[in-house]
């Protein structure tokens, strides 16, 4: 038997696995009416995380979750929805998109390409884009605002709330011309696991909590470990900063803590619109933030959502490879963010892996990645994971 974690650490690992079904304790909610607090009873916000949450059931015509939904967060890449809408506005009657713009917009929506966002921000007026959007009553934006005056070039510093994010999706789905709706939503349904610019695994939150159909536009901003996504993922711990340094003066919107946002639609016919905006303590690793937003999103009441089968476990180690088969010689599909939780569907005996003084021949199949990792990197005291079936032959 392998004992990766001993004493208090082992107990913590057991508590971590057990808490995945019950959720972490929610932080106090302030500034909301009693009705909104009652509506938010399902939302479990991990300790240390600041969150703005809104879930809107389009079929019932009501919110099922509202937690600090008017609070302003820096938008990070979620603002790319507004950049796209601004470009497509009044392009009728057929809303044709020139090939050069299609080549920018598609990776911007699917892979969150930052170079494309830079292009549209600088070409079409920067902060004026946000003013045009907020001036359009049909969008119904109440909390959206341009970046601070001393950071005019940083489109990711646009202020946005969870309820405004829901309003943006409602406009796209219910009021936008059909070609605009179809172009945006079709691309969000094709969200790529690896971001186009910094190679982060962007299938956190909605994309990790629910089975398809879903459509997502994610966002992240702050100082995280270098991206580890894809077969050519980085193999060093170098730091990458996807945001500007902390602002010189205090601002209404927190620009210093790492942000991680998951927004989009879930279920058949885009039944539920989900907006989860989060801030994490300075120094939080990407894997920890990824895990916390996943726990929060899984706790939400999302009508029409289908939850994936399997058991959630923590992992340890950096740059853990996800292989196409249960062997170290199998093709590397991607690498996991350090310390991230993973959904295990089944397990199988494969090549014995040694990380002295431990060895393990069991491998876990991760259905959301379509590949395997050695159980030696799973935070569990036994080589064979408890309550996880063997994979069918």
C-alpha cells in the first residue's frame, strides 16, 4: 500500500474528497435582500474566495441563484463578448463577416485569443466600445464600466457583474439578429480546452461541472503559474502575468487579486445562463483557483444541467501528464494544472510508475480529458482508489 500523505495531511486529503459532495462553507453574503439570500442557498463559496454568481432559468423565466450579483469584477476575457457584439452591431442585412475578421473572432471566442482582443480594442475605440454597449438600452447593462482612466488600454479591466453577464447572454439568445446569435453561440459551443494565448486549461467551472450541451466564455487575470495545457505544454514553473501590475491608486474594482470567471449556457436549448465571477487570495495557484471555482459551480442549482458521472479527487505534483493510455509511453494529451481536482470515471491496471519511495500500477481514467493519469498522483492513501470501478475491457 502506498502512503502519499501521512498524519494530518492524510486526514486533510480524506476531508477534501468528502467535501466534494457537500461543498465548502459559504462566506457571508452582504448587500442583498432576504429573498436573494434565500435564492442563493445552494451556492457554496470556498473560504477566501469572493464571488458574484447568477443563474437564470430561461424556461421558467427566473433566477435560481443570485449571490452578490451586482458586485463589479474586472471582466478579464468575458469582455470579449462585448467586443464581438460591438463589431457585429448594425452589420445587416446579412451580417456577413469578412474572412480576416472571422479569422480573429473565432479564436477569440473559442480559445480566448488576446491578440484578437487587442486588435478590436485598439481599432474600434477602446473604452468607447464599452460606452456604446452601456448606452444601448436593449442590452440592459447596469454595472458595466470602462477600465480605470490610468489603465485605458487594458480591456480586461472593464467592470462587469454577474447580473450584467446574464443580461449579455439574454440579449444574444433572445434579441440579437439570428446571424449574430448563431455566430457567437456556435463558437462558444466549440470552446477549446487550451487557451490560444497562454496555454491555460480553460475548461474549468461550467465546462468541468456539467456534461454537454454547454457554451462557455471564460476569463482569467492575474499572476498564475505558467500554462500547462496541450501536448506542447510548458515544463517549467516560470511565472506569466496576464494582467498589468497593481494599479497606482485604489479603484472600485479589485485589480490585484487573481480573477477566474466561468460564464455561458447549460442544457438543451441553452436553458440556463450561468455567470460565476471569482477573486482569489494573492498567491493562489492556478490549480487551486481552478478547483475552487469548480466546487462553487458544481454546487449551483442549474436547471437543465447534466452532471458527469464519476468521483472527484485531488491531485499532487506539477505538470502531471494525461496520457492516451495507461502507460508512460502513451501519447501525452495535456498536463494538469498543479494540484487541481479531477473527475475519475474508472481505473485500470497499467504500467507501474515509481516516485520513490512509492510505486503504483493503477491508472485513473479522466473522462473530461479522455485520457489517463497514474494513480500515484491522486491524493488518496491507497494505490487502488476507493469506490471507483475498474474500466471495462
